[in-house]
């Protein structure tokens, strides 16, 4: 019994702490590139813990022109069916939420009208700001 508990603990430590998290990022980039979307980042920090999962990305470039200074994606054990998104870009701060069960989400720029943004046509003007809603 002690060996089984020790084995389970060691596997847990390997998965949570030592798992090569770069594999997750590389898989994500490969899947995005299959849809002809280029994405690069200077720094990606993936933290997988028991109580929460967090991804911090610095200097992200998507579609060769949209630059995000920082992006934080977080999921907690207290709300496991939702993923929260926070970030900053040259168009201002943004936030969002992804609902895993309903397979939908949104990105919201509260204090920006996305002036001169090439993707402005995808966003709708709502009471809270400029909002892009999507489903997957």
C-alpha cells in the first residue's frame, strides 16, 4: 500500500511540476498554424498547479500585426468550467472569458474603440465597450 501511494505521489509531482510545459505551447502553436494563423511569443510561462492553472505570455504577436504586450490566462479549481483572460495591447487593456461547457467566449476592450485596428470589424459596440463573441 505504501508503494502505491508513493508511486501516485511521484506521478502527480511529475505531471504537475516537472511536465514539459513547452509541449503544451508547441501543440497550441501547431494547431493555430493549421488554420493559417501565425503566432509568436517571446516568453511563455505555464503554471499547472492543483488549485489553479495559469499561462502568462509576454510580447505575443498574432496575425503578424496584432501585438499583445502581456496576456494572462487563468483557470481555478473554484470555477473549473470557465477560463479568464486578461491582457494589454496597444489598443488598451482587455479581458475575456471562455465557457468550456457551452463552447463559447468573449473578448472585451472596455476603454478602447479599437481605432485603426484591422480586426475592429469583428467587434460589436456594447454598453461595456467593444466586444468580440465567439464559439468553438
